[in-house]
C-alpha cells in the first residue's frame, strides 16, 4: 500500500504551521488563551476543509476533511509551543497585531 500526499495537503500542512502566528496577529495580549485556542481550532478546521476541497473537487470526503482539520490543529499547537513561543516569534506577532494605528 502506497500513501501519497498531494500538493493541496502539503500546502495545508504549511499553513497549519503558521496559523499560530496569524492568531497572534489578530488578537491582543489580554485575549483569553481559550479564545485564542478556539480561533486556532476554527482556522484549522477551515484549513482542513479547504485542503480537502482543493485536492478532490469531484470526490469530497468528510472523514478526510475532519482528519486534515485535526492534523492542522495539532500541527498549529505543536508549532506554537515547540517553535514560535520559545523563539519569541509569538510574542512579536502578538505585539505587532496589538499596536494601535494612529
């Protein structure tokens, strides 16, 4: 049995990796962490469903879309705690996103 990942899945995985930074850009430092987690989950779900739709426009699979969403969320959480937060990139994105425009 051979498993292959098409370009849409790889792009979805890459997007999953940077979603925590996007969440940081659109929230403030005082935003509850639960709200940030729900936002990451929503964006991950959207990412998973778009990746499935882009890969199989004629043969949609709900199961695959849900699995891609869960993988996207797990990747985002792992990227946040494993790379973005320890290197300070999360804090910088949060600071950039919370600046007031004059």
